[in-house]
C-alpha cells in the first residue's frame, strides 16, 4: 500500500459532506477520492475506485449506509468500513458490526479522532465509540427476525394492514401475525409504540 490512505466518503447532507472532505483533506496521509450523497453511489464508487477506507453515514436516502457497507464488503473485500452517524443507537452498532464495519463513530466526535480512526482500521484495529459499546452490550441483541423488522418498518407512517400486505406480497393474516409477534418482542402496547421503540434502539 502507498503512504496515502484513499478514502471514499458517503454523506447525504452536502454541507457535512463538504466539511468532512475538507477536514480529511488537511491530513498529509489521507486523500478523499470520492464524496457522494447516497449508499448506491458509494457502492458504485467503491467498485470503480477500490478505496482503502469507506466512510459511510447510516441515514441516507434509498440505500442506507449499513446496506452499502454490506455490499462494499462483498465487492471490494480489502476496503475497510467506518460508520459515522448522528444516531448513537445500540442496534445500529450491532448491525454495523454484522455488516463488517471496522469502526463506528458518532458525528460529534472531534475531527482528529476520525482521522486517527481511519489510520487505526487500516492497521487492522476495530474502533468503537466507548459509550456506544457499553450501551449496545446493556441493550442486548435485536429481538426481531428479519421479516418482523420488514413488516414493522412497513407499518410506520400509518400504513394499513392491507397496504403492508400489498407492498410485501403477504396475506393480511400473516402481516397481523408478524406485527403481533414484533409488538410482544419489543414490549410495546401497539404497533406505533413498537415502531418508536425499535427505531430508538436502532433495530429497524
């Protein structure tokens, strides 16, 4: 590997993306080879450029950062993944680790910590925000199955049972069963509360 660390940056907010690219560009040993606004574009840029590190926001339109991380790891195995997010949710950390992320940092971390984390993951280390790691351990694993997550996510925004069934190609009875199971597993009284709880924990 050359002395310069080639970084791909994906962040949907233009001002934040520009600031991150500028800050990282000030480091002598880091070069931002692409700065894109979506997960899909991150996957395409990673495939085209084979960066050393992909710095991904979680909350992006279309394909989120966790899905993009999974795809980048599959197509560019040598690329290290750093997840950067506003949302320090325990479930996000677990999902990021499952997607093969080497680092998970919240956006209010000092800029020098981000550059240091990029260097550390390239050296084979794993870098996780300590407070978030403790919260993830105390919160426990995601209790929802992939299908329960999908049905619960589809129910947000006031979608009817019929809407969800049509969108996911399931019967209404099956949708009710999944919702009932999800509500019980997260300890909620109804699906609105279940969605809120699951989102707060980063399970959706």
